[in-house]
C-alpha cells in the first residue's frame, strides 16, 4: 500500500516517529499550558486521518509539550474575546428606531404612482437586524459545536490505537481528548478537572457522553462534572480513568518511557489483529452483546483470511519474533 501524502504542517503540533511503526503527536503550545485555540482543534482531523491511513504507523502516542501540562483545555482568554461562547452572554443592541421621514421614504419605494402603468419592482432586501434571529443563531452554534466535536472525535475514529500520556494540568478539553484515546497513563503530578460548569456551560465536546462509559461509577462521574472539582492521579487510577500512574522516572519523562515501551510492544503485533481489536471494542461498547458478537463474526470472516494468523501461531509455538507486513 502506498504512503498517503504527508499531513499538513502545524505550528501547534510536533509529529515525530520515535520507534518503527510508532508516531508521536505532541501538542505544542507550552507557553499557554497547551491551551487550545480554534486552529489547533481544526488541525486534529488532518493529522489523525493521515496517521489512520499510513501503512508505516501502527500505534500513536499523544502528549503535551513542556513540563506543566498535557493541556489546560480551551483557551478561555481567546474564547472570551471572540467566538460563539460570548454571543449568548453579550447584551444585544436595540433595533434602530424608524423616524417618520424614513417611514415615508420606505413606503414610497413600494407604492405605485397614480395614473402610471403598473410595473413589477422587487423591494430591496431588508436591512440586517441588530438583534440576531434565534433560529439562525442556533444553526450557527450547532455547526460550530458539531464541527468541534468531529475534530476531537477524529482521535477515536483513528484506526490505530492511541495512548495518551498525561501530566500536569489535564482540564476540560484535555479530558475530552484523553477519553478519545484507547489507553491513558499519567504522571503522579497530574491534575484533572471537568471545568466547563465553572464557565457557564455543560461540557459539549464529549466528556458527558464518554466518561460514564469509561469508568464504573455513575455517581463519581456526576460528582466531578457537576462540581468541576479537581481530582488527582491517585483518584483517577482508583476510579479506572487511567490504566497506571507512572511513578518511576517522575513527570512526563517517566510516562513517555512507559508509553514508548507499550507502543513498541503493540507495534510488533499483527496490524490486522490490532486494528480489528480496536474496531470491535469501540463498536461493541455502544451496543448489545448480541450485536457485538454478530459484528465480530462478520468482521473476522474476512480478517481471519489474513496470512498473519498462521505466521503468528507458528512464531508463538517456536518462541520467536516475527515481522508482519504493512497494512
């Protein structure tokens, strides 16, 4: 399979390849705690769509640059100055008053002078209202929100498994992004929070839909989402939000070493098996066991025809490593 074209470059993300078949995507805005602005989330689907289809990539590591944060979430300073978040809270100007002379002039445009032949004349378009029409504003907001959701969901839709390396601050959008990863590990200093309630909105990019399916306690999910309170790495591990807290090495460096070990191990396995496993797990998560079994049977009726199965079985019996073809 030919390599797809390279991904568009972005100043906000570093893309490197630290191991064979392993890509590393690093959020690159450390001076702002890797807080997201619009060009950043718009770049996500371009990057992850490229990696999803690249035969030279089997596993992806996702992290944040700098020592202080995976990401502090949405850049609320930028969002408070421009964007749809301020529309609902901004006072709307009153419509301009119409003077008698304006009324007379407007009427003259539509009236036909007495004694002249009737002609069809289109009236001029109405002037834009100073007060936005609620239906049109709602459509604009819907488009903005669903576009943002789709950008973040591009991680979940990526065919390759993603391990999120969390450290420092992981607030708001950081929780959204990490929930779209397949595996999450964190450093002991990591601080988490679903902060949207503290800026006047219900989280709408994925946390409220995914968090309850990622941990066992609905009570805990409602606790952190309703209060916006911070929880630490130990609590995240206890509730099952992360797979492990990497004590050895400390901070991001220790987590990256563990992520590289994990990614290298998965990258050595059959990409047919790995990508099929991710697809089936994600598909079955939102459906009944019966539906999941049926989809798995249909999927494997094609996937089991791969040469990888026979090669992997012989390698396991002979206790030797094997290199699998690109997918």
